[in-house]
C-alpha cells in the first residue's frame, strides 16, 4: 500500500514538473512573441520617424529653394535700382555740365544783332574825310574787341564764302547759276554772318549758292 502511494506521489510530481515545464515553455513563447512584436513595432516606429523626417527634409529643401529664389530676386531688384540710380546720376551730371557749359548761350544770341548793327554801320560810313575815317576806325576797334571777347567765351564764326553749302550751318536764301571758276553748290556770297557757340549752331549763315540749272 505504501509503495502504491509512493508511486502515485511520484506520478503527481512528474505531472507537476511536466505542467511546470509546459507553463515555462508557454511563457517563453509568449515572451518571444512579445519581443518580436516589440521589435516589429520599434522597426515600424523607426520607419515612420524616418519617413516623417524625410518629409520634413523635403519641405525644408522646398522652403530653402523658395527663399533662395526670393533672395536672388531681391538682389536683382537692388542691382536694377542701383543701375537706374547710376544712370540718373550720370544724366543729371551731364545736364549740369551742359547748363554750365551753355549758361551764356542766351547772352551770346542776344549780342548777335549788336554785331550785325556795328557791321552795317561800318559799311554805311563814307570814308571820304578824316572825321568819318576816325569814326570807322573806332567802330572797327570796338567790333574787334567785342568779337575777341565773345570768342574767348566760345563764340565761333561760321565760314561761308567759297565753302560748299552745308544745311547744318548755312541757310540758302538765293540761288544763282554756276559761273566759270565756281563749283556747283558752292557759296558765292554771305548775306548774314552765322555763328556757333562751342559745339552748337547759334545762328546759321544766310548765303547765296551757285547751282547748276
């Protein structure tokens, strides 16, 4: 009887050990499954983080490219403004120089009739007596001094007689047939003197021109 009880007790211990082993194995399997699941979950999280990071990097690249474009446009705008300002400054400086250069042009133009009147008065004087000769010489000296003074300021007489007619400097008031020793389109007589002030025509010469019929 006692041996039987001992055998049954041994069987119970064996069964108990088997159940314990099975329980341990089950626990190990569950632990492994949980570990695998945790690893997979971690891998998925890493993947999601990487994808999110890639998206953010793409957004940063797009934003950076947009900012670089805006910066380049701003630089180009600044360069255009600077170029416009430089052109404006050069234009203003040129206008100032022209104003200073031709400041006395109006005065010169107003003095031309004075020169004309002096010339006409000298032509009308009869030099048959000493008195008129003295007046003529005095007026000639005044005319010379006035012309020299004006020439120092930039006045120049336009050459006319025996020169080829140039519409930039001459006004053709009359035309005459070409005579011997005279070329076509040659000026044969000056009716009124013309003048330039520096590099501008102040008044064109009135001339008579020889033309072939």
